[in-house]
C-alpha cells in the first residue's frame, strides 16, 4: 500500500475517532437536529453561497499583486480562474498539491522558473496563515481564563504581538544569514525572501486585502448563522472561525471532519448554543464553502484543463529541488 493511501486511511480513522469521542461527551438529539435543518431559512442560506466566490476572488487579486511585485505579469481574470481551479484540485488531492496547480497555470503565461513561481504561492499563504494565527491568539486571550473579556481588546493585543513577532522573525533570519555557515543556505534565503514580503512597503496593501477577504468570509458565515435564526456578532464569528480554521489544518483528520465539529460544539456552547445547532452549522458551512466552492472550482478546472499527473510531477520536482538545496 502506498504512503499516500496509508496517510488517507490514517486521517479517515482520525476523523472517525474524534467524532465518536465528541458524540460520547455531548447530548445529541437526532430529531432536534433534523428539525433545525428543516426550518432553515433557504433564501439567506442560498445567498451565503456567494461568499466562497467573493472570498476566493479577493484572495486571487492579492496573489495577482504578489506576482506583480515579484516582477512578473499574470492577468487578474486568469489569476481568479487558477485560484478557483486549484481550490478544487486541493480538495480532491492529498498533500495540498492544489497549490502546485497555481504554479502550473502561472508558468503557462510566464517564462518563470519553478522556485520563483512557488515563492508567490508561499507568500500568498503567509498572509492567510498569519491572519489565522493572529485571530487564533486573540481567541485564546478571549475564551480562556486569562481575563480579557473584550474581544476587540483581545484582537488589538494579538495584532500588536503578531506583527512584532513577524518583524522579529524577519530581523532574526537576516541576522542568521550573515553567519558564515548559513550564508549560502538556499532554504533560509528562500524563507527570508518570503517573510520579507509580509513586512515590506507593499505588505500593508496585501494585509488590507487579506482583512477584506476575511471580513467577506465572516459576512457569509453570519448569513449561515442567520439562516439558523442566530444573530452572531462579526467579531465573535472571527474568533470562532479562526480556531476552527486552525483546527481543520491539523494533520490527523480528513478534510477537517471531527476537529471542525468538536471545536464548533465547544466554542458555540460559550454562547449557549446547543450541540444540535453547532453540528447543523458545521454541515451547512462545509456545504457552502467546500462542496459548493469545489463545484464552482470544478467548472473553472474544466474551462482551464490541467493534468493531475502534471501537478504530481511538479510536486515531486519541488520536493527534489528542496532536497538538493537542503543538502
């Protein structure tokens, strides 16, 4: 059995175990769950389905600007198409190789080597992961017994801490590269070239675009809550979904199943929301952003066809290049 197949089995088992543990600890009424779904406000929910297109569209524009700042050109429309198609490819393939698909699309339009193209994707992911870490830290300050009861204060403290830490990492990496034994280390040089893009003069615009993308995401999430007849402040949605986002990228569950549900049940109980509603919301969110987003991305993939074999080949090329540089 291949390593990827074993990894998939491990993740599916991980999701099953987490879900079994969750249902063993909560009181779950099946009839109440189906009653909640049956009373769903369909117009509001259907309107929330536009969220994934808006969010990925904003993020694709950020990637377009990153490419431009790196000295290359890639049209906004094609950036959007590549972003949508790679989203679907990432859902149906292991190891996040959907990100590699974006490189393939970009390199079709530019005479650019693999590593410089890969750098644009890494920089793009830094902004998303950075926002999740920032808000996740704010959630830690707010939901734990640390004592910060104002969510805006928690976000302000987390923002100052995060950006101070990011600047420190950039400064430290530049100090390290001046040490003779690390001066020619191409891995460190690559990391510096990526991190510096998150703190340079162009980064303010990119962080602003990231914020707009996340506000659009939280706005769509608020519509899902409203479709369940729940009014949830946007700031609370930001804190809750940041924890959920970090939980779903943990490597021991399949597509975030289990970790998503467990984190939602726990966090929404803070607002006296029942486990039946929490699990209903989890199902609706997954449908709106993953299934529906995956279907839209599939349309773009069909319009902009790309071979999965080529993507896998490029991912192996990346692994080989990184191994050589490490040696």
